[in-house]
């Protein structure tokens, strides 16, 4: 029988793991540069565990964001062997060595693997990501009704954790920081296709502007990058179609 | 460099409790939210299974049954006035979240769907009841996102990646906080008429935990060092289904949807421990049952050290649509497919029932006798109202943060609007500047990571699911030794920008404080109740111990215990059987 995950954990054989990290300390460096490290880790350990071993025992100045360590909080999106992923959601056994780790692209690097997230959140806020209701609509005493089918219509895009893996994998976003980016459109989708929302036209007008959804060239990088498995490109296409036909 | 800000209300922490408080306070006065993480990184987002409220959308229910279950689940230590408030306000809280846009799962007729959860029963324990409102297995994620959306809509002001280091208290009156800006290393003084702590838990003191790396008891740590009490610190919940070796949470909803726990023999062992509700018994009982199954040699796996969560008899469609995240966790982290085989699980440190003592408005208690700290509030896991007593029921934490977050936000705004900004000392952050400067001085070869790893091992081994006088005494000796080692640790990185070695080092200090408070409180309580199980005192002793512990640290570092009577109500303590 092949060795499965739990057996690998039990076997607890540590292996040498080689990593190349793109480092940048604004108080010392003028340019980012790669530094190499070797740590001992088990095959089932997360890349995040390896980064911790470096930070805790080799170079405490290594800067990265992380919190939940199981792919829910969205703190630790990085470019890992050339592809966007969460460091807590990729395991050593699945990575070719040396593992190259860089900060996500298209946002200003503050230090090492930490980027300035403000431009990302500005794009998100631009699409008014909150439920918009008619002001004159009387607040119901009970819940609004929504059929399971209507609820399912936007289920996929409610999974977004705002990690920016999609947006910072998008070649359009790299070239044009004014583009709202995939994550913002995903969050617009979450409301545009919610039967309770009345802000669809407002959002579609915003997304029809020059920095909106039509900048997307369907590279599919975003869908590939999403650690939550959201069909990002499909969501963007649905938003584009809705904008074209105002089919709401 | 020190910057000064002035607000009416400052909220520390941007999880569910902090954001819900911010919505309430922000409508009424000038409000800021100070958080060491971006708001959406908060651990509320990791909560999975649901939020209970007696909506009776699926079957008959009442808030009073919910209150009974909460009191019984908490082994009669909860304050019953606070439980009544929470369970009554639960219904409106869920409906309000729906109106804010929360995408709850729906019944065929379009109402909020509900499902079963541990310890929640119909008519005082007759049978499990469908009470948990949910959004797949990412209910906490949806609550966090929805509250963040609403805060943005209302223009709430955020200071993200600001780490709280102190509470400003002048003659016992709260006048603001001091925070460290992680991006720059600058200190900020936030003068404020009112402050609310919503900083979350401190499960990172244990080796196996569902908690995020950042859950280090910062809020309670600050409070404790200021000489204020912490309540019921001996009560820490171990969730029965943490992923083996990792502690990542697999929601109780897995059992609510029909999952079964099995030992190495394939036996559904919970039938022996809780004949009526079996696998849906409260978490403390299930975790203890797992502990004894493993201890008595019936654990599964080559080392006989885990239990199996069996979902193979649950409709695969239900697993994939109602439990998608936990299915993925098992596949990603253990290479186990829950549709085909049992998932290896163990008890995982999950939730602190204890914390900063508050009344039902969220106002912080200054002592066990009933005095309050003017201007200071707390809500959520860092607080102890107490609604969870000695053991929290599943889903009641999401309920707690919404109900008491709202109440705390309201109370702090009312206080702010009725008072002037308190005067504070001329250099309120002087001692913090000194503390920070000292982090870089002296020290030996010690690594703080070694201290943290040892702390987590000691607490897991000697102060977790099962405790004795001996194990707790050993733990205390070790924790005190670890404090000495910690004091020898030096911060090596001297940079200002994103110096996360500084923040991690300070977090470890808070964890050591929390561990010591837990161990001392636990050693004193010579009975078993809820999450606190003493193998050398296996019975609950209501005559002596129907009371909350209040632990304080004196000026010379001594820990002192005092006690406060439980607020009783309709329910008289009975033996806790399920």
C-alpha cells in the first residue's frame, strides 16, 4: 500500500528542505535579492512551517504575514515556485526544491514577503461590497426569503477570503494598478447575483468604467491562483455579461 | 516617535465582537478600531458550524430551551441572567445578520435553515434539536465578511496592524490605550473616553490547537498586568475533532450531519458515555471520552493515539455541499478522503471560557465584589460575562460575539457621550518605550521559539483535558522556569519596519501570563466541572465550588485568587447526563 498522509506524519522522517527567499529590508537594501536557506522538515509540513523555522532559528528579521495557518484568514499569499498560493496550504512534499518564495506581485513591497495591501482593498471598496437595499423598502420583521436556488446562484463567490492571490496573479493588474482586479469583481458578483440586493445597476456601472471588468482578458491566472477554488474567471465573465445586457 | 489620537470610543480587535461593537458605537460617537491584523484575518473567520437561535424554522424550539442547554452545557457555572439575555437576543441577532446580507443556507421554503449541534436539545434534553443557523461550514467567515462589509458601508475608521501594548488607567478610570504600529515601529497613544477589548483567545499556549498563531491573549494580558482580575481562567475548552497532529478544527457540524466517532475497534464509543445524544454530547464530555479511549488502548492508528471521525455513511452530496471546507482540510493536510475513510482526529485546544470579567452590558469588573472600571469594556472570547460557564456549547461563541459585541458597543458609546475625555499623564508611553528598548539589550543564546515550544508542550501534557494536583504543580514550576528563560531572551532584529520578532516576543510574554493564571486557577479548584477535569477530584462539588474564580497579579508578581457567586436563576444544578 502506498504511504498516505497520516502514515507520512507518523513516519516523521525529516528531510532537508532548500528554500530561496526574495528578501528586501527597506532600512538596509536598495534592491530585493535572493537568499538561500536549508531547514529540516517533514514532507507533510506546510511551507509556512519552513518559513517559521527560518524566522525562529536562522534569521529573525524575516518578515511575513500569517495567522490561521489553514487557508482561511488569507494572510499568507505568496509567489511559490512561480505561482500564487497560500504558504499554509501547500505542503513540502508537493514542492520542487529549491522552493522559491517571493512576495505577491503588483503591490508595493514593504519588507520581504509583506506587501502594501491598501491598493488591493481600495479596489475592493470601489465596487461597494455590502448589501444595498431600497431605502423605502420596509425592513421585514423576519428574515427575507431566498430560495435555495437563488442562494446557490452566488455561493461560489461568498468563499472569497480577500487574500489577493487572484488579483496579484493577473497580468492586467501588474501592468495597470488602476484596474480594480479579479477579487473586487468577485465581491461585486457576490452581491450582483444575490436576489436580495438592489445595487446591481450601481455596481455594474462602476464595473463598466474603464478600470472595471472589461479590462479582463481571460488569462485564467486568477482561477488557477484562488486557494478557495472559486471560479474567478467565470464570475468575471458573468459580471461582464450582466453589464452588457443589464440582465438583472 | 509617538503620535497621539483622540476618540470617543476605541475598540481593540476586529473580529466579530470588535466589528459588531464598532457598528454600534460608530453610529453614536467618534470611533476607531485598532487591530493587529487586517480585520478580515481575524479568527472569527475560522468558525465553521453555525450560530444557534431558537428561530423554530425547522422544528419546534424556544429561547428558554436554548438557555437551559447553555446552562447545563456550562455545568451550571454560567450566570443565568446573562444566558437569558443571550438566548433571548439570539433570534433578533440572526435576523439582523440576515438583513445585513449574510448568506445563510435556506430551507426549501426560503427561510434560514437550521441543523443539529452538540448539546442543543428540545425540551430540556429530550433529543437533539435543529437550532444552528449556518452558511455551509463557513458561518464564521460569513459573519466576519458581513460585519466588515457593514463597517465599510458605515465608514468605520480602522488602524490595521496596530498591536495593543497597554491600557491607560488613571486612578482606576480608563483613558485610552497605547499601541505599536507594526509597519513603522512607532508608538501611538489613543486617548479615548471609552475602550473595548475584543482581542480573542489564547489557545496558542497549547501544542495542539485550532487557534491561529496570533491568538496570544494580548487583551487579557494587558489587563492582568494592570492589576485587574481575570475570571474562570481554569476553564479551557478542548474541541473533540481537531485534525490529528495539527489541531485544525473539523466542525461539530460533521457530527450534526450524521458523522460518528469510532475507536480502533470501530466501536461507536460515545454510546457508552452519553447514551441519549451520543456523538452530539457537549465538547468537554466528548473530548474526555476520546482521552480515555486512547489512554485505555483503544485509540486508532499504529501508535493507537487518535480517534476516527467516520463520515462514510453520510450522503456524499451532504458532505460536499454542507461540509466542503472540512472535507478539503482532511484531503489537503492528511491526504485522507472523508468520503472513503475515517479521519484521524484528537482533542484540540479551542476556546477560553474565562477572560476579562464583565457585566451584561460589557462593562469590565474591577474586582470580584462588583466594582466596575469606568470607561472600560470587553466582549467576545477575551471576555467572561459569563454565558459559557465551565464549558461552551458549540455555536454559542458566534452568538456571544454578536450579542455582547452589540451591547458593549452601545454601552461604551453611551458612556462616552456622557463623559469628558479623561486627563492622562504627560508621558503616558514612557514605560512602554523603556520596555521596548530593553527587548534588544543583554540576553543569552536562548531562542524565544524554544521557550514557546516548551510552554505549549507543558500545557498540553499537564494542564489540558485531564489534570491532577501533581500535573498542575509540575506545570506551574515549569511555567515559572519558562518565564525566567523568557526574560533572558533578546530580540535580535533591530529594524523598525515590520519587526515581527518584536510582536512575537511580546505575544509570548502574554501567553506565559495566561498559562500561569490558568494553572494557578486550575490547581486551586479541587473539583471537576465542565472543561476543568481533575482526575484526583472527579466529582462536581456545588457546595464549595459553585463560584467563579477571579485571579489577580499583585505588584510583586504574586497571584491571588478570590471568588464570586454564580448568578442563579430558573435552573437548579442537577447531575449532568446526556
